[in-house]
C-alpha cells in the first residue's frame, strides 16, 4: 500500500471514531435536558456556542494545520474533545438551572472547537494525500471525498443511536466517561500512525491573504451557509422534539436520527455514481449542484404543507418526507465537499478548507438558533418553511459557481 493511501485510511478511521462520539454527544445533551423540562429554545441555546466556536476554529485550524502540519491539529482536536467530555461529566444535578445551562454551553463550546479542528484537519488530509498518489484515475478526488464524507456521516448516525442507548442504559455521566476513553484510544492511534509534518506548508502571513479566496471557494462557502442552516433548522430541535412529543422513546428518536444519518452517509458515498463527471471536474458537476439544490428546496416546502393541513398519520408522513430530503441533501453535500477541494489549491488546501467549513459552522449556528426559535413560535411547520427559504438562498449562490478552471483561478474576493 502506498504511504499516501495508508495515511488516508488512518485519517478516515480516526475521524470515524471522533464522529461516533460526537453524534452520541448530541443525543445525550438533547434528550437528557428535554427530559428535565427545558424549552425548545433553551435546548437550541445549549448548542449555540458549540456551533459558533466552529466558525473561528475552522479559520484558525486551517491556518494552524498549514503551518504546523495536519497530524498535530488532528491530535489537538481529539484531545480537546476528551477535555470537553470530562468537563461536561462534572455537571452537578444540584446546580441551579442557569448555572447548569452556562456549564453545558461552555463544555459544548469546547467540543465545538474540537469538532471543527478535527474536521478541517481530516478534510485537508484528503487533498494532500490524493495529490501524492501515483497513477490516479479520473474522478479519484470525488470518490475519496464521497467515501470519506459518506462513511463519516454513517458513523455519526450510529453515534445518534449510541447516544440514545447509552443515556437509557448508563445515564448521562457514565456515558461521557465511556466516550472519553474511546476517543483517547483513537488519539494514541493517530500519534503512532501518521507522519507529524503531513500537510505542512507556508501559511498565509496576514488576515487579508487568509481571506483572499477564489470565486469558487467564496460561492461555495455562501451556499454552504444556506445548505447546512436548512438542515439544522429542523434537525437540531424540531424533529426530535416533535417525535418525542408523539410518544417515541429516547432510543426510538435516536434510532430514527441514526437511520436517517446512516442512509444520508451511504448516499453521499454513492454520489459519484449519481452525478456525471467531466474531464475538467467542474463543467458538469457545477450544473448538477444547481439542479440538486433547487430540487431539495421543494421537499421541506411540501412537508410544511402536509403539517399545516394536518395530513393523516402525520408522523409517518414527516419521517418519509425527511427520507426524501436526506437523499437529495446527501448528494448536495457530497457535491459541495468535492467542489471545494476541486477549487482549492494543493499548497494551502487546509486554509481553503478551513474557510469553507467556517461558513459551514456559520450555517449550523444560524440553523440551530432558528430551530429553537421557529419551533417554539410555530411548531414543525414553521421550522420546515425556514428550511425551504434557506435552501432557496443556497441555490442562488450556486448560480455564481464557476464552471471552468480559468474562472476559478482568476477571480479573487
């Protein structure tokens, strides 16, 4: 096996371990505090610093990964997540509600930094290792990105189920200890397996240089804000609380979100077979991104109509509609993840990826905030309408994507 291929496999496995615990954490926090009687907006507030921290963490993480190497930043991300778990496990049931919320928000913020440091380092490693592989076939970058992203999200789905199961069997604190131990083992494996200087290059010397991305990166970043905001508007609070209010148990809610995310991840991995590829990597892929985002915007709109009209067997209509949403969302997400690496330069790939995923974190932050506000204001129907609006914004920005290499390299922000 070529060293680059081995490194790609190690990074993928490490990110699987991280994503497993990160998905479980979301279910632990959401369901534990909903059981304690917290309102939908307060539940969303618990995740706000987690999402907001990722905006800065991605930008700085990309720069640090370029300057100090991807392996070091991957290790820092894993270690930071272990610290976040330990801090969260110290939560005392005797504390006041205000102090408990503040403590959880702080711990979640640390975990948010960990997630985005780890994600930026891992995604950057794909570009670096792919560029080092000999005898590349056409479309290899798309296949590697799709497999990495799809398998990661399938693992997150397993994490959602694991979180519900752990909460029901071990309780909140012991579940966190188990996850911290698992992630500690992953950290040791990364340090023992990857070259410490992987991906190290000359980093940007000023903020102006760091933010001077090409037209493709800028348009994709703006579209990503809309895409992931549209998912989290219903995903973070709306649907889990809706299903729980319909009589589903913690394990059933975690199981549905797990199945949705696993299915979404599998479709992401298959995206290269669903999208025609061009020799230049852009001329067919960009129009495909436009078509898929336009189609996706119609799904939550139809679901909102079903909720507003009180369709029979509503919970199953919602579950079925979200399965359709997940399929189209997966193809969109995989296309975007590929296109950002196709537009990024190899030398400073980590910086480009960090900038792009900072926009991803901003979208999650907006979606998380709106998830609690819209659900508390008008229930699931209003949350789904918000999702459709954000997808319309995503589609508008895909119209600005360049369809040739000359356009990508020529325009600067």
